[in-house]
C-alpha cells in the first residue's frame, strides 16, 4: 500500500525546485539508473513518481510494468527545456482508456 509520499526523478536543473516544496528529488539522467530508482521507490510505498519528459521514454519498460498497478502513479513532467508533449499524450491515452472516447481532442 502506498504511504502518500512523492518523488521526482530527472536532471538536477529541472527537479531541484520540487525539493523546496517537500518532494524528494532524485537527480538522474541515465535511464537504467532511473529504472532502478523507480523500482526502489515502488518497493518502499511511494504513491506518485514524477519523471521528466526527457527521461520518461528511457524508462518505458518500468513504466509499463507499473501501469496496471494502483501505485505508484508515474507521471511525466516537463523539464527545464520545456514540454515535449509527453505528459499530454499520456493523459489523453489514460482518459481515452478510462472513458472509451478521446474527450480531450482539441481539433
């Protein structure tokens, strides 16, 4: 069961601000090490793990592994260079899966 803790994984410049609001930060840019961190956080009951959009695709296997589990929720966030659209694509896919229709289509 998740204990309500949150963490963020990504490059140092993108995640240090999260530390100021009490979220644990894990500076990392290597996909394999980020996967190891995610597994450790999941084993210790983290509810939410934020991952920068640059790192997110490098952790696809681990993210897929936890996709069917209630915890941890692994959420992509923009990095210091800006959004790559990964977060919105992930949100749209999850909403479409839950609702059965793409209600976020902006066209």
